[in-house]
C-alpha cells in the first residue's frame, strides 16, 4: 500500500471514531435509555444532549418507552448508558458575568466614551 493511501485511511478512520464519540443518545431509545432524561423528554418535547437542545416528538407517553427498554434488556441486549450529566440543561449564567448574553459583559465595562 502506498504511503498516501495509508495516511488517507488513517485520517478517515480517526474521523469516523471522532464522529462516533459525538453521537447523541436519545434517552428514550431502548439501547440508550436513561430513565430521568426520558421522563423529562416526553414531558418537554425534547432533550438536552451535552448542552444542546434536541426537539423531539414522542408519540407515546413515558411508560411506553420504559416498557420497551425493559423488553430490550430482558431479551439479553446491553444498554449503552451515558452519564446523567450529558442530558443536563446548561447552567444559567449569573447576571453581570462575562458570559452574559446581549451585552459586552465585563469586557465592555468602563470602556464607554469619555471613560
């Protein structure tokens, strides 16, 4: 195999692995089930995954997804769990902090005309 082909294959493989690590997990899917996150998702019409909101339309109430998960596990399948923190809502920023939206935060403070 030529060196350039090996490099290309290595880069493609690395990109594929990186994409797998970024994959989101629907908390109501049997294979990636998360009880609390699924309850929240069916109630809220979506879920947070690593700080980003993913709107979803769940056709059934929470007990349907829980039962599906139980059948999945009882048939010998393994659930690929994600840490509960992966489904958490991003923390609200305290007023006046530099990450405040809609203004310049600490960066613009005291830098007005004549100050």
